[in-house]
């Protein structure tokens, strides 16, 4: 994958310094290697996937309002949208 074993160990153990966090390119490679969901890995690395970032830029006020909703309201909204695999 083009990175050292030491770097992988730091990623796994949360021992990275500022600026050492995995790039989106690295996360993409990692997702391919692990057959994992790239968006999920990006979110775990505190990065917003490009597809979501694009939607936020298109509708910033909507996302601001969603961010202010409490969990019960978000759960109700998710249920009404019939989002598959949404935790109940």
C-alpha cells in the first residue's frame, strides 16, 4: 500500500501526530485492500466523504438544521424515510 508497518501500527493504535492522519487517497487504498466501505472508513478518520461534502455544499442550511436536531427527532426522521439498517 506504499506505507510502512510503523505507520499502520500508529493508525491502528491512535498514536498519530497532527498532520500524520491518513489521507483520503490512503483510506481509498485501505478500503480496496480490506474490501471495506470507503465512506465508513473516511468518517472514522474524521473526514467527510466527497459525495456527502458535495451535498452539504449544495444544501448547507438543511445540514445546519439537521445538525441541531436531537437524536429522538433524527431517529423519527430516519424512520419516516425508511432508511435501511437504521438502528432502532
